[in-house]
C-alpha cells in the first residue's frame, strides 16, 4: 500500500539548521534504502506560494504568505507500508525527528494489472464500493 503523508506545522521563516538537515538526511537515506520511503520533499515558505481556489464557478488566487492559517504544509512524503498502522508508525518516527507538527496520512489509489483503481484493506474496499 502507498500513503501520502502531508506534514503540517507552524510556519518558520528560517532555513533548517545544519543539525536538522543532517538528522532529516539520515532518516531519508534510511527510508529510501529500506524501501518504505518512495519520495519526499520539503516546501519553501508560503510567502513564495499561492492558493488557487474554485468556488461557485469563479477562480480566485491568493498569494502567500497565508497569515490566516495556523499551520501550513511543510512538506510531503510517499510511504510504502503493509498497513495503515505501519504508515502511522512511520509518521510517528518522522515527527520524532522533525519535532512539532502533524502528518495527515491518506492512502493512495493504485491501479491493478488490468488498469482498474484498487485500494488494499477492508475499509478502503468498502469506501470504493460505496
């Protein structure tokens, strides 16, 4: 199973310290070698970003920073796990390295050999069937 882990935290406007970068680099290297980490990236400050929203047929663009937000997306990872519980443990391990914040985990649709969307796990199958 694959999971998207969206890391949210209070925004900081300073780059990570050398120690923080080293600790994160070690975790990323371990995860890639072990096969549970498929991709990961961190985000630059929201002042460099924008939000694009469609509502009632109109598209609105809001340039950053997003002062009204308590927390912003700080990065993401694509995780490979055998279960939701394993993905939760990987998120806990990540938070132990990075510090304060939260990870939202979302299982990713995967195509089976026939090109059909599939999801593993009982709850995912029930959700897909409606």
